[in-house]
C-alpha cells in the first residue's frame, strides 16, 4: 500500500501557482514526477502524491526544482485568475478516474508526437548533412579540377618554352655552320700562299722560324676580321651586414599584432612594478605565478573542478598584482556565490561594473554576468527589490535572454507574494 503525502503548502498569483512538497529522507529524480494539464503525480515508492488540479495549467513551461528535501513546483495557469483551491473538491471517483486516465492518454499522445517530431527533425538533419557533404565534395572536386587545369597550363607553357629554346639552338647551330663554311676557303688560300713562300725560300741558307701567336710579327687568319674578346675584371669581394630589429616576441614583425603586444607588455610592466614596490614578499614565486592572466586561467580551472577556495586564492593574488582587470572580480564573485559569501559577491560584482566602463558592445556579456550575479546575491539575502533591479538592468542589455527573463518574473512573483502575506 502506498503512503500518501498529505503535507504540502501552496500559494498563487493571477498567473501562476507555487506548490512546495516536502520529501525529506528520500531521493527524488525527474522520473518520479508526472504532470499534465490538470493532473500532477509524484511517485517515490512507498510515498505517493496525487492532485487533480482546479484548472488547466501550461505543463510545457511549468517547472519543478528538487533540493533541500523539497520539491518546489511553479505551475503557470492557462487562464489568468484566482483558484478557490489547489484541487477539485467536489469531484467524484468516476470523474477523478476519468481525469486520471485522460491525463495518462494525453501524456502518451504527447510523447508519441514528440517522438515523431524528433524523427522528422533527425531526418531533416540527415538530409541537411547529406546536402552539405555533397556541396563540400563538389567544391573539393572543382578545386582539384582547377588545380589540374592550372598544372596543365603550366606544363603547356613550359613545353612551348622548351620548343622555342630548341628552335633557337638549332638556328644558332646553322649560323655557326654557315660561318665555318665561309672560313674554309680562306684557310685553303692562306695555306697555299704559305706553301709558295716556303718553296721560294728553300735555296737560302737562313732558316726562318714560324712566328708564334701573340708575338710581334705573328699572323692569325682571324686578325683581319675578328678582334680579341675583352673579358671583364673579376668582382671585388665585400661583406654584407644585416641588422635585425630587436623584439620581445619570436614572431616576425609583419606577422604580429602590434597593438595587442604593446598592451600585453604594458600590463606586464605594470605588474612587475607592483610586485617590486608593494609585494616584496612574493619574490619566491615563479615568473608565471606573477602573471595576472596566468593566475586568472588557473582560477578558472580550479572553479571548473569545484575547488572554489583555491580559485578565490588565485583571484586574490591576481587582483593584488593588477586591480584593473574586471574579469578577476567577476570570476571571484561567482566563487563567493558558490561559497555563500553573498556580501563579498555583491562587492566584487559592483567593482567589476565600475571597471566595465564605458559600456560598449565588447563588454556586454561581462556586464550581464555582473548584474545577474549581484542580483542573485541580493535575492539570496532576501533583498528582492534590489535583485529585481539588477535583473532588469541585465535584460536591458540582453533582452532576448529567456533565462534571465524567467528568473526576473519569478522574483516579481516572490515580491507580490511577500506583499500579499504582509
């Protein structure tokens, strides 16, 4: 036999119903909760809670939060109005059974529709992925064809150049051959003259020596037609000196972003001056441990692993090194929220907003986070009016953020409920 949960508390506004169900000592998961337009069921064996609601609700936007031994339901009404009670009081067993069966049937139909919708969406995604793949393959095929065409044109040009060079070489050979043919008769004529001269001088007792090339009185068959080729003097040796601009960064100057590098160097110089002036006790730290950006990344990693105290220590040291970085205060405020240091979270969020001036599009995301974190801290301190102001300020910056809009609406309901209770 199930044990019925009878203890619960609820309150309402014109647009929503807030139901709190205590479930201390048991473990609750979303699978234990079943909700339709007019039927709510929480089944945690052996405990059971069942309610036929007074009027239909918007089960799509309604939410349930589990924590601290309670289930807190936010049920949005389909029609604005005030309910006389949470459940139908005058319903007989047959009507209750009909509503229960109808709720289960609608839930099955809705699940079936969602399954079909997911199937259709999945098919559309597959179709889109196939079309995208085909487009990529077509683009790749076209790129390869273009490369082949460029390579073919390059080879064709090289072949034409080679043919032209071959033709020029053949033409030069023909010219040399014709020149050689013209010189042969001249050689024969000169040889004949030399033979005649030698025959004429055979009877003399004096023997002449053949003059050598380059000596006075020497003879060359080209001396009358060709001049001796003049060669240029060799070049003088020299040393080329190259001076390189000294740079802190290893990249080439043409590949670097000078403005960002100068900003980074300025921050490093400021951090070193701070360390040498005010933090002489940190001389034993490593060089990277004196870098605020390195400490910020270290704190982010510790926050991601759930080590919030260590993350706060990293942000504290980074703030001491450079107190002009708004992200340090913004991240430390998130740690303080996790540690329930609400007043410190408010201080850090306010300091981050002071540094995030002037408001420009580049720091919109950081300003939204600062307002939300400060507003969350105000709400946890039950200062709902101040928290609502911060959430509304965040909505002015990012009006399309549905999460912030829902949280702001909840805070408004809490303020209205507090005013009604008072």
